[in-house]
C-alpha cells in the first residue's frame, strides 16, 4: 500500500494582516473599492469596500462565506484566486478576535 502525503498550504501557520490584504488587493479590490477599476462597476457591489484591514474586519463574515466557503467570489473567478490563497485568507479571518 502506498501513502501519499497531503499537499501543504503555501502559507502555513499564522497569516499576517499584510498577507491577507495582499490577497484581497489582488483579487477583490478591482470591484470592492471606493472607485472600482473593473469596467462593470461604478461603485462597489453592495457597498462592500475592501481596501483596508479595518474594511476586511468589518466584512469578515461576508468575505469568509463568499470567498472561502462557497467560492462565489471573485465573481466568475475572473482573477483566478487559488485554493491556497482562499485557505490563507480563511485562516486569517478565523484568527480575528
């Protein structure tokens, strides 16, 4: 019998605020900004702005549900967020006080 070790996440352990924000800036802010750069949006969908750590904390439950659990966001996975990035962001969200 052959056993294969499970792949380890790219970002093991505690996730820093900077790592979480970098993921969100790469995959969410084009739509969820005060002035979105995505051509389809003149304002942030549902008025959810994710430009700062305070914004991420304010919308933590929604981010977790939409990005980590259901993988509904980013919409149509236009930014090609990886499972490792989702897991890293999820860990950061779970670590919030």
